[in-house]
C-alpha cells in the first residue's frame, strides 16, 4: 500500500510504502495414494498441497522428510501434476512407522491413539511467483487418500448407503436426475443400477417403517412424501402426504419405539409426523425453521430425549411434551450452508453438531457448552479456509475413532482429518483442507465399505454424476509398523501376574510375574525380571529371565512329558521358550531357555493364549501382537508349528478363546488398541479363523474374560450363553470409569454396554491369558462399594466351581484371581 499526504507545517509531501509478503501455505494432511498393487513401495505417492504454485526439487527426500524410522525408499522423486500440488513418488524399500508422542505432530490432546502411521515435514518448496520458501511449516499427518473411479455421468442430488437386501453389504440409493435409483457394486468393481419407481424426488431416507424386519425407503419431493414399503426385495409405493417436502430425518422422536419423521417444507417450516409402527404417520407439530439444507437429530444434552437442528441454523430441544426452541444455545451468528453430526472427541463418545457457515468457517457445539460449561467451540479449522462449501459430512476414514470432516466444494471433496479429542478452545491450525476426491459441484455424499476391506470408502454425487473413492488405508496399515507402546522403565514400576498354574506340581498355584528387579537386590530394582513365584508357603521367588521386556506368558506342556513349559512374549525381540526339565540339583525347578523356534524378531508380543484350536487333543498357542497375530499348532512331538492362518496387521493387547457360536470349537476375540476394532474370529473347527464382522467398539481392550453366567442374585446378567467382559484401559482419575461390555442375550453374539456398576480396570487373568495393565486409578471405596464387589466376586466363584466343561486347573486359576482381586 502507498499513502501520500501533506505536512501541514512545512507544506511538504511524503510517501509511506508498506509491502505485504504472502507466504505459501501447506495443506494438511499429506495424502497417501496407492498405485493399485496394494503394497507400499515404488509407484505409490504422497501428495503435498499448497495454496500457490511452487517449484520443487527433483529429489523427493529434499521435498519431504518423514517421521523417524520411516523412509521414502530408494531414490524418491517429485513432480507437479496440477497447480499447487506436489507429488512425491516413493521408491523401493519405503516404510512407515508409528509417529510417536502427540506433541511431535501438533496434536491437540493427549496420546493420538493411532491417528495415522506417520507424519512428514515439508521443505525446499519455493513460491514460483515470489521466490519465497515455505516458512517453517508444521509437521503434517499422513492420511490415506482414495482411488477415484466414475460410477455414473448423470446428475445426482442425494445419496445414502443402506443394506436393503440384508446380505451384509450396503447398496447405494441415489436420486439420479430426480429418479430414485438403487446402485449395486460388484466384486469386480463394476456397478449396476435399478430404478425404484418414484421420479421428481429431492430427498431419501431409510427405516423399517412397518417393523417387518426389512428396510423401507421414504422420499420427498414436490409431489409430497412417499413410503416405499419393502417386501422381500420388492417395493410398494404409497403416498402418505401430498404436500411438497424437502430434507427429511427419521428417528424415534417421542420414544414410543416407532420411527417418526421430520420434514422440511417449502414455506420454511419443519413438520413432525408421528409413526405408529405400521406405516401410518400423523402430523403432530410444526415449527418455523428452514430445514431445506439439512436436518439432524441427536440427543445433544444427553437427557435421553432427541433434539434436532437445521442448517439455517436453528436448534430445538426435545422433551416429554415435544420440541421447543433452544434459547441461549451458542449457534453460529451467520447463515450456514450445511450441518452434520460428528464424533470428534473419542474420550467420552459425545456427539456434536458441526455447521459450515457462509463465511467459510466450521462451527461446532456440543452438550457441554449447553450445560453452561463454556461458550461455543469452533473446530480447529480457522475462518477462510473452506470457501464455497456446499455440503459437509463426516466419517472415520482412518479408523482412529474420531470422525474426519468432508467438505463438498465447487470442484472436489476436501478433507480435514480428526486429530483426537477436538476441538481445543483458542487453537488455530493454519492449514487448508486436502483435496480428497475430484468431482464437479458435488451435492451429496455417503460412506460405506465398498470393497469389503474393513475401511470406509466414499461415494459422492453432483452435477456431472457419481464417483467412488476407494480408501487406501489398508495399504498403509498393512505396510506400516504401527504405533508402538512406551517401553516401561520411566515412571512407576509395573508388576503384573502373567500366568497362573501348578508349575511345580505340588498342588499349589504358582504364578509367572513380571516386575522390576534383579536377582540379587531386595527389594528388586534395576533390570526387569520375570519370576516364578511358588504358591507354597515359605517359598522364594525363582528368577526366570532378566532384562527381557516380557509382556505376556503362556503355560503348556510342549514336550508332552507331564510338566508345564513356559512361553514368554517379549516386546522387542524374539519370544522365549522355557522347557522344564528334571532339576540337576536340589532346586525346585529347572528350565532350558531358548528363543522361540520360528519366532519373528519383528513381533511385538502383547498377549498369549493356550487352547486346542484344531481339536486334535494337543494344546496350541495363539500370539497377539503389535503387528501380525499368529497361531502355533502343537504337533504332539515337542514342537509348535506355524499355522497357515493369516491375520491382518493390528495392535492387539489381549486374546480370548471360547465357543461363542456353540459349534464345539473355540472361537477367538482380539482386544485391540484404541481406535482399532475389537473383533470376533470364528473357528472352522480345524483351527482356521474367519472374521465374523462383529465389531466390539474401538476402546482399548487390555483384558478379556468369559464364563458361565453367574446366579440370578448377582448383579451380572444371566443367560444360557457365555458372556464376555472387556476391560478397557483405565481412565484418568478425573474421567468417568470405562464400562465393561457383555453379551446381552442367550441368542446373540453381539455385545452391549452393561448397566451394572463399573469395575476398576485391572488385569482379567487366567492361565496364559492375561496381559499387562497400567495401575488402576484411584476409586473411592465406601462400605457399600466393598460389599458389592465382595458379593459379586463370591457369586462368580460359586459359578466357576459349578461350571461344566472346564478343567480343574482352569477353575483353580480363576479362583486364585478372584481371591486376589477381592483382597
């Protein structure tokens, strides 16, 4: 700017020149794109976006530096494919590793909980117009990109993902040029379409309106609201309201067990219809609010009554007498273009409302704000960084447990990735959204697993048709050395019972214990020691191994000589095998120690479980790892042989074997790190396991247990099936205790959160099954609390003693643990 003025005293003129330099900005996150071979390496790329055209060095390692222990491979190169886009092509030997502590990547909360495998630092990019370099860009997350494929070239205005045929795979229902259309994606990647009848439609939703067990469709348009009642794949169309409608939302608004409707009218009102469960709807209320750009229903204040919001923005609070305008709510003060429901705070499972405003800002509020605990939160996306946003959506594309924000603009779907418990008041992240999927004027979006790999893929529709975006997360997760746990040794010592059994064959339960110490110091200090602690009175602890970072143990008779041998799961080395042999002197026990035959040095073993998984009468071993879980089959001749079973890469903390489908063989539950799905694997009877599709939440499951339900007098639920208890990682002392999970009925293997009082998280231990856990937080112990726990554990002990089909060693192990826990 140049300012010219007159000096009134001397009548002299002067000129002041101010020069403003605009430094280029880097988009976040970095996007990884696979070349289609499903393997990390040469041909794959990492995309860097800037808000100006830049010149780039030819060497990829000069343009981008990955986090420690990660590598771009041999001879990575760079190129520019579009304005403001720099492509770094990986070379052979590329690798990704865990990104470490949260503060290394600018995360806004505590531990990032496996948000992404790695991060990168951008360098040596020069603004092509000014010659200025990028100025100290922050570390950026690496996020999976998507592979784009066209689905249709016809204009599309609405998309939902729904499993209409009940086969476990979602179809996509779209409004294509006003026509309600069903789209099916086949295993080959091709799509087929089928018109469902109604035309001139604007919105679609799904629900089992008549409660007959299959999903129906509800649409709206200028001709009114239609119900498409499904009967075994065929749809019967009924008009239940002839007034023009726009956006619709389906939910049980009055808590009577039947779905109701909210419909946006063209006169800027919202009308509520009450359903009776048979397909009949009655108009019961109307409010002055513009819902044309979207309606969302959620229990924002957690009073068990649904609330709803519109993109206008407006917010209505639900209650026993219906909905009322929510006065004093911290709504955006400017008009908005869209809203969505988002789960960005993984620590408490609260849902929030997120608006896209006309001034290119995202505005988020949640129930804590409305309970008087502060003003409205603005998400960590600053004003001016999301221009021309027509619609917003969200999905957990990287499976970290927090929803990522998808912004539909004029030329693309852009991405702002979740970074943990967001937002933090006052924080600004000076970065733009990354371009995830190119599409002209997108108006609709849905996410579902299109290719069956367990990750959410993206389907977007707009004026030029529909495109799919296939998630590349499986390539990253399958190739990366995932988030590593902190190695114990800094802070409070951790002592944990790893296994319990009669190792010494004296009728007493002995324990394998891992703790700090050395064989010569009292109390133990210095090196970590794994001990055998005899159960007999006046016995001394026997050191087994010293220095190894042992996290788990298993007890089984590998050499079939009648005594128990030991497998120790080691965190940063090959596991150890301890074969019990006849003592050569007066010692009580002697072991021959070696590395586990066939063990992998890259394995980070967190859990071990022993059982006969292939029903040949010989014990087998299941190994839960930070990496690839494995099964080792006993051959009856003194060896454990690797099973051909292939498990996907994961971060497993605990394992549980039990017959959940009651077919006579043992199935497997893997308890994993926060943000990674806890899963049930079904045994085929020969020791090969398939993913059941059941996802047991994304909380960190450090311990698992199952057993015969306890008597009716106990607070725990009863039934004829095995129940499972998942003990999440302990919360900080100020947080609400995590709730264990249980199976809700005798006819289902699905899980539900229990209603009985929360247990302090600690090891749930059985012979060869337990994992290490951090010390529990402080809980207030009142007389009633103590009485409750004692009664519960006594009831469990009674149930275990009378349990059929379990051996006495199993019972003794559990009784010992119950006694320890009660004490």
